[in-house]
C-alpha cells in the first residue's frame, strides 16, 4: 500500500489530465480529426512523404507551419504510446514479452528516480521485476536493477546489504559487458560478410577467428542470446565458405536448444534457421526432404504480406525448378504474383520474380520442346531495370538467360557478338569468392565460342571448369536460378539441335 500511495502522489490529477498518447479518441474517424487522417494515410499508403502528407491534410506544402506542428505532436504521441503496449498482443513469444516488460519497468524506475529519488517504491518495483529478468538472463536489465538496489541501500545506510549486492552488481556488469561485446563481434563480422564486400579467403579467416572468440564467450556466459548471435554468424560464415555439413550441424544445435528450452523459441529464430536449412538442402539436391520440411513448418504461419513469406516462396520455387518440376514451379510463381501485397514489395524483389519466370519458361520450352520465340526478350529486359544495374548478381542471371534464349533460337550471330563484352565482364566483376561459379560458367561459354559452339567439341570436352561446377565446391548464390552444371548440359544439347 505504501508503494501505491507513493505512485498516486507522482501520478497526481494534474499529470493524469495531460497524458499525451495516441489513444482511441485520437483515432476516431472524422474529417476534422487530423491525427486520425495522418495515421490512416500512413497506414494505407496514401501518404508516402512530407509533401504528400501536407497536401493530403492541409492542401499545402511540407513547409506549412501547421503541418510541421501536427507532425511533431503526432510523432511525440506515437513514441510515448510505444511504452503502453499490451505485450501479449504485440509479441508472439514469452522471451520478447518478458524483455518488453522488464525494459518498460526499467524506464519507469529511471523516471521515478528523477522524480522521487531512491525510495521504497523503487525498491519494490525492482523486486517485482527481478525474478523475470533472472529467469531470462537479461544481464543488461539485471545490471541496472542491481545498481538501483545499491543506491537504495546506500541511502538507507545498510552496509551489509550493500556489500552483498555489490558482488551481484559487479558480476552483472561484467556479464552484460561480455554480452554486448559478443553482439559487437557479430555485427562487425556480419557487415563484412554482406555481399557488398568482397568475400576473400582473408576475410573468411578473420571471421573464423571471431567465431573462435565468440565460442570462448559462450563458455563464460550463460546467455541464450549470445548462443543465437553465434549461430547466426556461424551460419553466414559456413554459407560463404560453402561448408554445407557445418550449416546443418548449427541448425540442429539451434533447433535442439529451442526444443529443450521453450523460453529461447522465437518465430524469427525459427524462420532464420529454416531458411538456412532449406537453402542447404537445395545445394545438396535434397529436394524431397526440403519440400517435406516446408510442408511441416506451415505451423509457422508467416503472414502472406510479410517479406519472409516471399523469401520462403523463392526457395520453394527453386526446389521445384532444380528438380525439373515445371508444374509446381508455375504454381508457386502464380501464388506469388497473385498475392495482393506483391506489387507493394520493393522493385528489386518483384523484378527477381520476372527473372525467375524467364528461367522457368526457358526450362519448360527445353523439357517440352516448346517455342522459344514466343518469349519476348525485349519486354523482359525492359522490365528489370533495377537488377540490370547489379553488376555481379542478378545482372549476371539476366545476361545468361538472354544469351540462352538467343542460342536456343539459333541466333548465333547475336551470341558471338556478346562474347567480347562477357569476357570484359568476367575480368571486371567476377573475382569475388561469391562469384566463383559465375566465373567458371562464363569461362565455359567463352571456351565454347572458340570452337564455334561445335556440338562434337562441347560434348567431348573435359575442361576443368565442368568438373568444378559438378563438384559444387563453391557457393551456389541466389542468382544461380538453374545450377550452372545443368545449364551447361542444356547448352551442349542445344548446340546439337
């Protein structure tokens, strides 16, 4: 009751009358309610920037003082409302719910400390939230909670309790520091493994050493948070190193932890592990196993308007395509195109599906003796401007499918004409480890040119590049829509025709 009395003093009637959040009243639908109109416009896409917002609300420009004032107040209300979520409605797993609860309690305590000093109220609030923070090992929260307790014991003059708490504080301080350092190592490495950076042997060695350092931190910390940062970095590293068995091992370990301790389970973690496992099965040609896994994991219930849904469909599409299952490839393609939110996705992603469709049409024609001339190359090339500028990724996929259609149509003069440009392209853009297979496949095409694309020469060729592609020693990147060793076999067969 003493704590309630103290809270009522802080939250006096004057304060309560001025609480400034976005509530049901402000979201009541009327033409005069500008807060509602701004919220609704952002929600449904009518408002995309300051210019469209000012015009929609006031019929003026973004420099309008009335608009700028409304925008500032609206933002302020939104920010304060974030601290008032019903965490069971917003967060889908117990860990996220617990962290949100502990974090908001921590902020409340900080505010109360500024208003009332270290009081009995602060002590009680810490004690209420402490068990949950310990259960989930939120070291950053525990460090703060312990410090509040030290402050309280200091004000009370309780030396014995202070000394006892001091040991806990120093321990939490050390653990939270190690935990944050481990996260720093993850971000430091992850950004270097991004496709924007060259994936060299030296870079992979550097990341390997960081993984060893994170392994040591895992031994010192009882932190599932760090476990999963380690897993995600290891998965990226093994993927870039093309160590497929190691990827499966990491996926198994992560799955085991989430199964054994349900507090560690989050939908995001499950999806990330699923994607890595599926793409590894794709590289290993375990098509049936991967499709079975997708059907099993339907329980994840990824909303159809989420980006992850589209990513999962990309993998499913490739699984069928790599297995020459044209019918199901078309079915997945149609599911994506018919998705109501497809047109709202970023251009790079929507263009990828146009590229996938081009490969699907090509493979369908090859397998079923179709008419390659029915596919409009000019229309296709004009429909993928964003990916055409990506000099080493999907741009390569676009160049290859264009060449394959032309070769299949017997437009040899066009193919020969492209070879010099492709030779320059190979030396300029394909020197990263990520593009080794691009380099190998393009080398085969350039060697084929020297023989005049003679079927007898290509059929008997025992060039090292062919074996390297079949051995799959290098990364199969996302833009390798049909495996290059299979495209080579198709290319040779087309030379016969």
